[in-house]
């Protein structure tokens, strides 16, 4: 189906932060499959985990015990707020599970009328019907029938409006602590704490979508850890969880998941042995403290250099935002054109809302590669300036 506007570029192989075309041309990958290849391409640890599992067992069914699933669930609960996990194949399915978990929680509490999910403008939660209804981008709903009941949208960043919007039918608030698609907009730590408090006062469940910003991308294992006492009740993960192998997870406290009893949810593939082997290997790499130190160091360097670019190219770069290695560059010139300028420099970057481009490099990007990315971005800025002048 013609649903993608694809760049005229294909890759044959990848290694670390580089992608290579069939002709052997190298590109510096600063989008990592949109925050997926956090450990780089063809990471040997992940390759070994996949190969070893592929030779033993690919798939059974969730009607059997799956030891790899128990191991990854144990790991995820030991490093987060959560007690229980449901595994999916994608981010949007993890959000789907989060919404179902929240509504079923209230149903189990004898409050079936609590179905409303409060979301935010500019948010993105995936492409299933429920996920596009939860997302704050009306264009993704166009033509797919009337908006579903039970979804409310508020402007980004205004906690007072959330307080006013919470009512007797509110089930949950779904927040990306750092919006990805929306253009790398971060909620303040104070706002996340206030939202947590509001939820505690009202019995509303707090869902974090850390599909893009989680698992080390912001310089902490989970973005919510930047705020003290703002842990969620439910959290969706995906992307970096499999480092390129399709896997997602919905994490919850045992109380939040009280309605998710036998038969209330399921998946054929979710949590199969192949995905769990890669997921466990990926998480064990991502939780290494040295990696988080590296991410924070790199993020500081890139932020400083990008601020310099903004000063040298105020006609091109308007703002630098985001957190850690989820970096948004808001532009004065069209972002799609800027992505092409970057590709002309053999640098891959992602687009984003609010006329941003995003840098989402593998977390293992080296300091030398970060320098190279800045040099390429500088040349892309020069191209954008020249094009704007010629127009
Ligand atoms: N939520 C966020 C924050 C995302 O960035 C994405 C994907 O970009 C999704 C949900 C949907 O994930 P998937 O494309 O794996 O379904």
C-alpha cells in the first residue's frame, strides 16, 4: 500500500552507527530506525543471542510456559516500578494493552464508567484504531470513521487543564515524558510530579509511553526517572527493547493490572522465544552504567555543538530541544528539505512535528562519530541557507 513516502535509498548492511548501500556507500545513522537500533546495527551480542535461540526454538504459544519470557519480565520488573509484564510485537500493541489494562482496572474496581483516556496534542502512540484515537494528531484519524468515545485531548504541558479535565469517567492519563514525533518536546520534571500527584488524589491511572524515550535514550534507563516520585502505574516499551527485533512490552503494577485476568488479553507471537532472547540480551546491554554515562556525555557534547550551530545559522536553526539523545532541532526552513540536505551529506536524521528534525542516534555512537555528525549538520545548514537565499 502506498502509505509511506520513502526516500530513494536502500541499505544492504549495517555495522554500529553506519549503514551501507549495495554500492558500498556509507551513511552515518543518526536516526537508528527511529530510536530502535539503540545498540547499533549488527551488534554482536544481539546477533549471537538471535543465532543461538534460532538454532533451538523460535515459537511455541502462550498456552505454554516460556522461560525466556519469565526471565525478561523478571529483568524489566527488577529495574522499573512494575510488577507484571505483557509482551507484544510492537509499540502500538503495548499502548493498546496499556489502555485495556487501565479500563479493566476500573471495571474490576466496580467503576466500569471510568473509560476516558486523557492524551495530549502532539503526542504519538501508534497506528491501531485505539492508538490513533489516543494520539494527539487528528490527521491520523482522518477517513477512519468517527473518533472513538473515551479519548480526550488537552494541550501539551498545562497541568491545570488536566486538573480541570479529570472527572468521574476518567480512567487514565497517557503521557510521553518526552514527545518523539511531536518534535522532541519534554514535559518538565515538576509537571510529571504534579500529574502523578493528581492521579494519586483521583484514582486515575498514569500511563507513560516510553516506547521512544525509554531504555536509556534520555540518559536514564527510563525517562520518568529524571523526575523524583513520578513513576507510572502502567508503561509501554518497544523500539530499543529488541534493538531491531520486533518486540514491545506493557509493564504495570499488580494493582493497575488487577483486571487483566485469564482470557482478558492475548497474542499469538507476543513474547515468543526468539523475541525474548534478543530482548533479554538488549536489556542486559542497556542497563550497563557505563552506557548511561556515555549517553549523558554525548548528549552534553551534541547539545553544546548544536547550540553553536543555532548561533551561526539563526536563519536555519530556531531551537534545540529534547532530552539526552532524543534531540529535536526546530528549523526555519522546511524540515523535509533539511533531511534531504543531511542525506546529501550521508547523514540520516528523522523528521518530527513542529517543523523539527530529530537526532536519535544509536546510544553507542562514538565521540568521533558525534563530531562527524555535527560537521555534516553544519554543511546541511549551509545547503539550507543557500537554498533559502535562492528561493
Ligand atoms: N509510541 C511512541 C512514543 C512511538 O514513538 C511509536 C513509534 O514511533 C509508537 C508508540 C508506535 O510504535 P510501533 O510503531 O512499534 O507500533
